[in-house]
């Protein structure tokens, strides 16, 4: 699920931000596959076990505030942030069901500099949460290219079609920017 | 490949921390931790879009939203049993949203998962209107639920909670709202100034009994806002008197009313007002009321202040000037209570330390039209 | 149907306004029955036949703008004004059905100085109109005195229970202020 | 009595007019006058409360709201037949608002009374998402409606309008959206850069035909926003080229794309953007597009300007600087067209003289999130 941009200034800011990043990417190319072989260290796992504060991801190497639209995983999101609704960046709020099919985006983790494939699983079965609306749209495509389209209500294959909020789930390191 | 490793080690150097790759995740659904007394529910009327009524659960200490229920058309509030094992939510649905066949239910939710676990279909007659606390009640022994109906004929739908079924309807002409306290009984306020008592046997059968007249609807009417105080309920008259009614024995015992405002304050146009203007903390025996200065029919106006009364001594003990005008207030049930406030026209709720009156935090974007609170009694 | 006050200043203004009026009423009493015998003149009827502008009632002797909450008939209203929703002060918007049962109020027509009994028929069968929310509440009573209660959804006895907007319909001259 | 007459005559003197008593009224329901080309529909997504989707009808000349439809869950837009005799509204309902059994229908409304007159149940697969014009289409001869399904399997539900029944589903893997024009046919855009044509016989049977590839989805993808132009449709590429497609014969005929932006304008980051950024007035052969300056993924950003192109000469003729930033625009179909604009995050619509570009009026409080317009073709 995704929706519209509530920050007119965002577009102005993003011109600068994305231009910088594009040139970086075009220099180095998009493939970062080799890096996937470096294992996650125990410290990362230990950190994720405790209850994270609202303004942190609770995962080592995963910087930022999951209740903020600026959190790196949300680069192609369009909807209410589940982290503001009783869930987290990777879990649905109580009583809602994650959609088994999703749209995906490719977002850069500013801490390790890697591009990750993010699955924006919608959480389904209640009305709209109404909090932390976020609309970023990097890589968002039209309805006829659905896999990367954040305008679709992805509450599909769930008990209920009703959209509540969106998560951003790490499903791998990007081997290329998806289009 | 050279470039890529270069970036990687550059980042390692730059960040000074481990740049381990993030683990692959799978989506899951959160459940709630054990409830505590600083959790609070608030209903969203969403007046522009009443098909989409909601209830939000927030934590007054962390300021976080914990979860939400979708509660159908023009919802008032939900009930829960004394152990907070089940949430009972009277909800109305139309088969085509705003038209078609109407179905009234009591939806049952698990308070830990917020999943709907069951529903009980009841007569499609439930009160519909601006949310009131007394639109339904659960008996103190968790055995029965009574739902107030208005078609405009007035009646009560009785539900057997244990067997999860609708039992029967009791006609209650001239009487409205429904309260539970004490014995297995429900009370209602009648427009002629009396109270109606429905004592239930094990099958939910009842022979309604009328009380003597305890208020005059033409001179100083009892309002439809009230606050529970153990086995009693505090009611309020238009002129600002508190009428405590003890319902421990089923039938009401009317205590002597006493004024919340001095003669000077009345002259100065101080009034009770809002959609939920009274709340009682049983641990501290304190009544909190939302007050404002306004004209004769300003009873829905937002309040600027909360005045606090010692219910034993029947005196005002504190006056809290609110940081944000409010139409609804609620205190938590513990010894260090929080005071929640909301303005029905503004999204978000505010949390104050009830004892000091100091504003603690604002929980923003909670409900389009936050209207009625109901406290969690864990 | 009725709802909350969106004007905090209203209460301040109304203290003054109502105090003045109360003393006027208490001097002369509430009964204005005698005046009902004076017949409506043809000029009034002719005027109501043409299509009124949005800012006028279209009825002679009925001053004010039915799209404004200040219009005299709306003294005890609480809801969306049907005059802003495709209806008028006395008709429901297309596709909605007037409620056969209503709450009533007593409002003074500033032109003839008479107190009229106004029936606030809700219009039913669609979702909320969302326009011209108005909340005046003169004489509004609690839920246990329903006839004068503007908080109740009066979409009762209609095909659908859904509330769309409210009208203010003249049903007679008041013989006393209703309580 | 003396006092009363005194007041009466005092008022007569004071007002200088006849103080006849108002006549007793009876409530009634308004119907609409004959439609005109300056009427406009706009859908309300109400993102916070999508169970309560609505469609508002407004008159651009008077600035009045004329009426409303309630249109279920996450509605896109309604269709009407060529004579504006019936409104066909694809709607989705869940038996418990946001849960329970899903039922998809085409609701049928009388455009004069706005009453629901009938409904056709269709497979519960209709596209759900941010409103798009091409979620459904009615054939030019008013005989069939095609509804785009996404489950995520892609298909079309075909409805026989004349007999008011669902016929059958056609699988359309890889193809989305649906357009009607010309012959009794529907076209869809496929993600691989081709178009799919469904020509229907009298029973609604069809053998879908794929076109050659007409765009490259990786280099300059065709967008899902478009504008009808008689038997043709104007489509737009991400880089800002106009791709006109003639569908008069059923299968698409692809005209040569031409750029809407100069090289300098592209360098200056001018882009198409919004939820409904293109609209064509057939009487004046003018294309209106909503533009803004923004980054690569600013395609949903509001537009500050509307640029007008002569479709015959393929040149820009006018540039309108909007008084209010907009995410959707629509021109009326007549020779003196009005330009309607809306911003999906702000209630209300704005009306401009399309030829002069001068702001005429604002119609406030129309929709919580006004998102898609559709013009009345009377």
C-alpha cells in the first residue's frame, strides 16, 4: 500500500539527495553481491533480543528511527508506518495479518552502505491506522509493473482485504537496483 | 569487485563499527505484553466517516500506540470483563456500508492479540448517536451484558456472556442508558426523574422496578454523563450538583446531592461541559471534572480546566489548568494516576500527571475525533 | 443527529446573547399563540416558488443564509447542514431519506420575533456529508429526554440508519419553550 | 395579550415588512435538475477511513455541492453510460466493515435521484489501491463493463450492462488497467511494453490479442495516468513524452510520441506528477497537464502549474500558474471549459476558467482526500 506525498518540500530536498546518490551508484554500479558472504556477528543478534526504544530499530547495524519516514528502509514506502501503530519496522500490530505478497524496493543502509531489497508487507484486517503517513516512492512503478508498485493495496491472500499499515522487511542484499 | 571491497572497508573505517550484513527477516504479528493500569482505550467517532469507527489503545507512560480495533458504524465504546480476558464491543454493520441490511453484534476480541474471536448477534436496535458511556454495561459478575436500544422505542437487549448468546429483550419505555454495579443488576435513568432497576436471575429474567423520583427534569435535570465509583455511580445535574447513587444492592440508594460550584462560580458562568467530563480515581477517592465558563447551552463546549474533589470530604482540593482544551477526560485506576484528555475535534490525546497536574506528553495522531475513553482494569 | 461545538468563542458570545434574550422572554412570557391567527400573505408564497440563492432561504419572512450555522432555524442543531449538501433547510439531498422521527427545538425568527418549533429531520441513507458542521444546542437535553436530544442519530424508521445531514423544518409556532 | 400585540406591531414598524407567520413545512427529498457540462464528480479516498469512500457531485458554476454517493471500501471512481442515464459504481464491501466476507458489486445509481437502483455482484477480485481511472471501463456502445482484477493474478470481469449480470472472467496475465474506445473492445497495458486487446462479440466472448511492444519498461515506462481523447487515449512516459493511441478500430494504433518538455525544461527538473495529471478538452483539442519541478521519484508530488498543449499542432500554447498546488486536474467537456483542481491531502476543489487560467472559486469541504475527478457528459 502506498500513498501520496505529504511534504512538498520533500521533492526539493530529494532532488539534491538523489542526484548525489545516483552519481555514487553510477560510479560503482549496483551489484554488491560479494558482500553478502560476510557473516553477521553475534553482537548484532544479541542487540536485537532486547526491547528497542521507539526511536531505534533494535537491530545492530540498522540505524535510525523506525517511527520516522526518514528511516532508511522506508525509501519506497507509501502508507502508515506499522512502527507507530503497535507493530515495528518488521512486525504487524496486534490483530493484523502480514500480506504474503508485497511490493519491494531497494534501499541503502547508511551504516554498511549496502543496498538491501526491502519487502513492504502490508498489515491487514483492520481499518487504516492513521499514524506516521510516509510516502517516499523510490523506484515506484505504474500499476502495470505491480511488483514495484506501492500504490496497490497489497492486502491480498489475507483473511481480509482491509489495509492497516506497512512494514519494511529486509529480504536480502540487492544484486541490482530493481526496475 | 575491487571497488566494492573498497567501499566496504572504507565504511568500516568511517563508522568505526561492525558493518555486518543485516539478517533476512520474515514478517510476523506482534502481541501485547501484560496490561498495566496506565493503558487507556479511546474511541474514534470519525464524524465525517462514521462507517469507520475505531478504538485505539495507548500506553500513557511510553506515549506509544499499542493497537487498534475497527468497530463498525457510529460506535460508542467497548466493555471488558473484570479480569480483562475478553473485550466486548457492541458494533453495527450495514451490508452495503451505509445501506442494506443492518446487523448489530457484540464483537469479542482477545485483549492480548486484539483478534476478533467471536461475535454475538443482537437485535438491530442498539442506540446510535454521539458516544455515551452508558450505551451498554456488563454485570459486575461478568455474567450478562445489557445493551440500550433506541428505535425510538426504548428497551434493553440482554446477552448471556458465558454462553455467548442473546437471551431476550426487555421493554423499558421512558428509560434510557444502562449502568451496572454491585449485585447482578442494571439500572437506567428515566425521563420522568426516576430510575429503573433490572435485577436478573440466572436465566436473565427480570421484573423491572421503578424508584421514587430523584430529580426534576424541568428544573435541574440529571445529565447523561457519569462516572463509576466502585458500587456507586456519580451523576451530575445541569446546575452542577453531584448526585451519588449507590447501586450495591441492585436498587439505587440516592445520596444527598452537593454542589461542585460555589455561588460565585455559578454567577461567573463556570459549568461542567464536554462529552466525558467526569472521572473518578477510586484509589485516591478523587473526582475530576472538566469545567469551562459558558452560557446556558454550552454543555458541549470544551473545558479549559479540571477541578478535583475529595469525595469523602466533599471539597475541592485542586484546580488543574489544562495545556490543551478538552472535551473528554479520564483518570487511570491506580494510586499514581494519569489524567488523559482529548478534544473531539482534534486528533491526539494528552497525558497529565493527575496528582501534580503537570502535562507529561502528547500522543499525536490518535483518532480523527477522539471522543470517549475507557480505562483498562488489568 | 447532533455533535460538538467547533467554536470555542461561540460559548462566550452566547452568554451575552442569551442573557439578553432570556430577560426579554421572562418579561413577556413564552406564549405567542395569538399571533398564529394572522394569515400568511400572498407575497410570501410567491417568493418561495423561485429557486433561492444559496445565501437566502427563498421564503419571505424567513431571513438568513441556510448554509450558515447562524441561520435562525438552526438554534438547536448539531450536524451537517443539508443546505450545503445538495438539499436545503427543509429538504434532504438527492438519494437520502428524511427521518420520520426527530428531535425538536424552539427558535426565534428574528424577522417576526416569533418562536417557532423546529423539527430537525435527519437525512439518511448515505455516509456523512462532511460540510457545514453546525452545533448550537439551545434546549438540547440528555439521552433520557430524547425528544429534545440532538446527540441521537435520528435515522430511525428509515430504510438505512446511516446519517448524512440535518434539516430544520418549521412545524409550528411555539406556545411555550419546550424543555 | 396587550404585550404580545405590542411586540408584533413594534416588529412590523421596525422591519417595515410583512411579518406573516411562516407556513408549516414537511420534509422532502430534493432531486437534481438536468445535468450540464460544468458538473463534476470527485472521489474521496479518505485514507484514514477507507471503509467510507465517497463520491461528490459539484457544480463548477454555482460552486454548490449537488449530491453524494457512498461507495464502499477503497473506491476508485464511477462510470456512466453515454446518455448519463445510469451511474455504474464498482464498490467493495466487507460484511464486518474491515473483516468478514468480501462482496464486490457494480452499484447502479439513478443520476437524477442519486438513489441506488440495482447492483450486479462480480467476482471479489477488483483492483484495490490508490484510485486510478483505468480500474474499470464501459464500452462505447454502453453494452459491457470491464473491471480490472488484481489478486495478484490479473484478469478482467466482464459485465453485461443490458441484462445487468456478470458474464465471465478473462485471464490477462501480465496486463493491467482497462480502456474503452471506438469499437466494442477493451485495451490493457502489459508490463512487458505491449498492449492487450479484448474485442467482444454479442455474448461478451473474446480472444485477446497482443500488440507489438510500444514502450520499454526499463528505459522510459508508460505511466498509469492517461486522458481520453475521443476514440484515442493519451498516455505519458516517465520522461514526459506523449504517446497517443488510437483505439477506434479495437486494436491500438500507436502514433509517434512527442515530448511535452524541452531539453532545458527537463534539465530544470520539470516533470509530470500527481494522481490525475492529464486531461483533454475535446472541443478545444487541448491537453492540460499538471507539472512541477522535482526529483526522479517525485511523480506523486503536487503540481504548481498546468501547461496547455494544442494537440493538433503539438505545441504548448499556455502555462497556467495555479493558485493552489494540486495533485489532480480535470477539464470539462464543453467549448468554454472549466478546469477543476484538487490536492489529495486537502479537502475542497478549485475551479479555474480553463481558457484564461483565472481562478474562479473554491468549493470547500468537498471530500477529506479528493483524488480522482470524472466529468459529467450530459
